[in-house]
C-alpha cells in the first residue's frame, strides 16, 4: 500500500461513520483531551495530511499512519490503521498537536 492509497482508504471508510472503529485506548484519550467522535471523523474524512508516511505493524497485522488536520479550531493527530481486506479504519489514538 502506498501513502496515497492509505489516505484514500481512510477517506473512503470514514465517509461512513460505521466503518470507523475506535479503540478503547483512543476513547479514553479522547475523553481526557476533550475531543469528540465528530472531531475525529471530520479529520479522517478530509485525510489530506499524513505525517511520517505509513508503516506495517506486525503486531496488529495492519498498515498504520498518522493523519493530521484541523477541526473546530483544534489541530488533531490521529493514529489509525487499515488491515488488508477489512472494510473499516481503526483509530488507535488521537491527540491535540501544535
């Protein structure tokens, strides 16, 4: 998978909210950081900025990348993953960034 394909896959899946799975860790961090699911979806749906490319994660068997974007005046970084053949994007964690 190329970085461009990763971005397109994230956008395609995030267009449908039910195709985004959020890890328990990510939900906890979102609560701590006052971030909403809507904010995360907005950034994933645009998915136009990918930091540090993508990498294969052997532990989870998926491609992972960090999407960065601004929504509701807040700049977010969202680490997400896509497994080959799966129809959803997994949100691993999210945080505010400068």
